[in-house]
C-alpha cells in the first residue's frame, strides 16, 4: 500500500531513563494527547524567545498565586520570558500578601467550612489562609493608597502597580514577588477588573472614608494597545482565560478599528481546564479567534487542556534549561512611558542595578493586629 499523505511522523513511546525536564518535554512532544501539547507548548515558547522584535504578553487567571505559582510568574518576568502581564486583581493581592510575610497553608477541600469560618480561616479549594492576615494586607493597601496616590490624577492599573511595586521594593518586600519583579524589570502589569478583588475592595473602603482615587480602565485599554502597536509581532500565553485573555486578544480588534493593518497575534499558547463546547472565552479555541482577527491564521497555536498548577512547574523548568545559554541576550522590549505616547526599543537586559531596598518588610501578620471590622462572610 502506498504511504498516506497523512503519515509524516511516527509517535515515539517514552522510555524511562535519566534525563532533564526539557528532554522529557521534548519526548512528550512526540507522544499524543495533552502530553504532546504540553511538550509542544515548551517548544513554541522557546521559539518565541528567539524571535527578534517580538513582544510576549501573558494572561494570568485562576487562584494561581495562593496555589504556589507566583514565583514562577516572577521568574518569567525577571528573565524576560514575558514582556507584559495581564492579571486578575486577586492574583496580585495574594502575591502582595505573601511578599509582606503573609501565609497560605496546606489545607483540605473536605474541611468543614462552617468550622473554618468560625475559626477565621478562608478556604481556596485545598489551600487555607487566615482572614485577619488578609485584613492586614487590606489595611496596608489602604494606607499606601492614602499616602502615595494623588486624588485627582487618573491612574492606569499599570501605573498603579508600578508605584505599588516601587513602594514594596523600597520596603524590602520579597524580591521574588510578581509586583516587585515587574517594577525592577520594567514589565507592565495590567489588571482590567481591579474592582473585582480585595485591592478593589480596599480602594472602595478608602472612597467611603473620603479618599477617592481615579483608576482609569480606558487608559489601560489604550496603553496595552500601544504596546501591541509598537512591535512587529506579538505572542500570547494564557494561564486560564477570563478577562485577561480577552483584554489581550481585543488589542488586535482595536487596532483594526483604528485603521491599522493587523494580522493577529503571531504565536498563541494556553493552559486551561475549560472546554470549547460551553461557548465561554476561557475554553474557546485559537481557531475561533482567527475568525475575529485576533490570532493570525498561520500562527503556531498550542492549547493544553490541563490544570495550570501541573503545567507551569514543568514548563518553567524546561524553559530554564532550554534557554540557559541564550535568554540573557534576548532583545526584549523596553518601555518608555514618559511622553504622551509609548516609546519602545528592543535590547538585552541592562546591567544597571536596581535601587537598593532600604527597609525590612512590614508583615501582613503584624498589620493584622489592629482590630478589624466584624466578619460578615468569607472573602473571596
């Protein structure tokens, strides 16, 4: 029988042997199902890092920070494996909480939630946290806002988290914090649904106290669109989906409405546990996004249907190994926001040292000693 045009490459069964993580993911790329997709995601991400003039945007959703993934995201920022982060407010809150000494604890999804509530313990599936410690972080955010934000100035969330990251750095907060790392390495953080988080709740409480701040979400939309405008190509990586995914995707639609030529994002990777057939954005395929002009039809597209807490540790270690000798020379976008419009140049990481941190961190646990308002229901 003549060889079918469909039979180009054989699968290769995985042999158990001594090997590195990147060697394992490379072998997985020659198998099937989601194992292959995980391996392909590493290869595609590594290829992105080799492209000149490419900007990599990451969407970061789900309860990843309390689940122990925050230092992986910080590593991506520190090594410029991503150039822009779009996150939920909750992930940033939990990152800030831990960077100031707050804790999350190994718990159980079968725990008695009524008993947890009475004991002041919040549950995030099988992760526990102390409500009073959260309140301490809330108070620190409120105090910082009152002392550092200008009441009449419109802030994008990028500006908000830059200023907060600067303050955390100066306080000696954990250098492997996402927010601190983004400040040090000039990687913008956008939180398009900031109000839907404990940080938003803190700002609302400040508003009730007579300290109203202007978080301009339309400024967010404009700024991230400027990032995409100022690059030859873009690659997108989504941890989960939700608001951050669409916030990044829609930049291509916005550029079209502004009369700019677009081809869609040039690379696309997603790690998600959602499914396409429900019709929601978190599970929708990149092929569907092609119909909107959000993803280029010829773009490498890899969707891994998996728990991101499984994927991220494997992918990050594989990328560390694969790029060990090349990542320092990557010419990543460097942003200059000093003018009316963004200016971008691509260059390798500067050897210039960041300013010296001068203070020890004030822990969220210590801040929580101040009496809090009576609890009414667990915080999400």
